[in-house]
């Protein structure tokens, strides 16, 4: 079965119309949303969109949206899978699977080593057939509004302007740097995310889709921002360690939500707003039972490990391990051995006793991705077989809190 990619604006418009009709037939603005994704996404290429025709119509579609994601100091090109659709009358013919196969083949040809997607539990079984696994458990930090009654917002709050994009992207990147799996943003990427969320507002008259920027009089540098619409929080960021800005944002959210409970959903503990919020009475829940959670797939194991190696060595250094680490990873039966800790080679060479830590790990590529991201403690990941030094594994695969933040959805 042959798939195509939309070479012309007319073909892309036909794909956008089909996607919108499948997701929500009564929501005309979705046509503009999907059209914007296919025409204006800064990392999109026409060949990243795969569709099939039936009876002269676009019948099914899968889109690939390239992003750059971080795991510590490592940076990866990532293929975000989105706009997976099939007209009702053509279901049961395996058309989305054909589009998925070709989209993943395009990603591999482009040299993209990793893929993420977002879906509900009901649909997760479709994606596991292609090798995807859950990588980002949900979390929820809830704070009673009355617990924030004494907080003040000393900042001027105004609507987002396109000229803010570069400064807000820098603020976001500083705050999200410790969150594995999060997207690295530049000004263009940030602005596109804002425009996309505005199109998802309940109506054109709804001004709550706009990002609010927190500033101090006489200063052009934003101290924080909030993306909120339809009475709910999308995302909010302040600089690491800026307690005044965090307090101001929480005070604004308290008033915006009309005294309702504030929920910070899917924020890592390293997120500066979430870290500040934990000073107040709160409840916290996390777990792998999720709705609209993220799934991931390694497309190139060797490529992932090559890019990840400096980060693994940095983790060993942070733990104060001055031994060389030999990590023998047997991933789906193939050996991908790594020698880690090169920063200590000089001291090891002049030492009379060269201390080496060694561990052998047998796992699937799904388990490897979960270990690299820190989805779960490596001891809790099914199917992982270990022989050797567990201190080495604890250093290179610590549990973290991988997240994708809202303006990066695809």
C-alpha cells in the first residue's frame, strides 16, 4: 500500500480538513489548527506528513513533528507523532498502521533517533504494536487557594507580544533544563506554540488563550509567564531560584481561578514554580496510570547511546565516583558496551591500582529509554536483568521526572 506526502498547499489543506473532521466535526477552527501545523511549524517538512487516499479522498494520516529534547546535557532530535487520523468509513483497513510505518521510516532516514507521542490509555495499545512504551508518568500537585491567601503579586501583568518570544524562550530553557524529555525552545518554536494554543481556545472571543507576561516597571526582562485559557492553567515558568516571581505567579493564579484549588499538573520537582509551591500545604500524586500521557520509542539505539554518553559520564562525576565505569548494555540481544568516566583517566593512569566498576544489563530498547529518562527506578522496570556493580547503575540511571510541557504538544 502506497502512502503520499502533501506536496502542494491544496493537498495540505485537504489533509487539514480530514484531520479536523475526524477529531471534531463541529469545530471549524480545527481546520486552521491543522493547517497551521502543516504550513507554519518551524521544523515541519512536507515529507514528514504521510497519508493514503481512498476513493479520491484523503482517508488516513500520520504527521511527524520534529523537536529537540534534552536529557541532562544531551540533546536529541525527536520525532513527535501527531495528527493520527482515519475517516470512519475507511477504518478496519489498517490505513493508520501503514501511515505509521512510513512516518517512522522517514524519521529513521532523516537520522532522528527518538520518537515521542501523546495519547490516552484507550489508544495506547495501537502504539505499543510499533514498540512505544510509557515514558512520562502523570503527576499532580494541588494547593488549596486559602493556603496562598497571604501571597502578593508585585508585578505588572500584560498580554504576550511576539517580541517577548526570545526572552521567554530563554527563561523557559533555564527553568526546564533539569527536566528530562522536555523540548528545547528557541524564539520561533516558542511563538509557534503560543499561536497554536490560541487556536484551541473555546472561541475566537475567548481572550484567555493569551500568554501573560510578568514584568517589573522599568525593566524589559520578563520575570515569568503564565499560559492559561478557559479557566485552566496550561503552563507557567519563572527563573530558577526566583522566589518573588514564583510567589507572584501563584498569587495571580489564585485570583485567576477565582479562589479554586490550584493544580500544577505534570511539573517536575525541579521546576522552580513547583519547588516553591511545595512550601505550602499541598497534596501530591504521581503514577504510571495516565491519561494523555507520553509514550516513547528509540529508533536508533547506537545513536541514542552515542549522544547520551557525555551525560552518563557527568552523572558519574556528580556522584563522586572516581572509578572507570564499564557498562555492558545488551539491548534486544545486541551489545552496546560503553566505557565511562574518561575525566578520571589521568588520575587512574598514575594510580598503582586502577579501580573499575562494571555492570552488565540485558534489557529491551523500551526499558533502556525508561532508564535513560528516569521514568521509574531501574530496579522497578520489568525485564531488566543485571549482573555486576549496582552502584554504577544507580549513578548512570537515577530516577527523574521526565515531562513534556504544554506549549510543546503536537
